[in-house]
């Protein structure tokens, strides 16, 4: 079982993530604040890649959350 010190050392080595999906979404917003559907095809390839990255990050994060929950259960 992993101890708290090891967990903190591991977590501190994980880089901060800023999903490209958010930045891309802002690039596709029109002047009226709504999604400009004419811009979407221009960013389609980047959008697909950003969605894939966000999904992979989500799965990894969910795995970490489950490990932390399990640790919490075993500590109590």
C-alpha cells in the first residue's frame, strides 16, 4: 500500500494540464458570443485531437480519483 508521503511526491510530479479544447472553443465563438458554425470546419482536425486529449485526461484523472478513494477507505 502506498503511504501519504509517496502519494504526495507522485502527485507533485504530475504536470498541470490546460485542455486545448477550451482554447479552441473560444476561437470558434462569434462576435455575438455564440458558436460560429462557419468556423467549426476550419478547426475540425484540431478539435478532434483536443477532444481525444480531453477524453484521455478524463480517464486518467478518474483512475487517480478511484485510487484516492480507495486509499481513503483503507485509512478509515
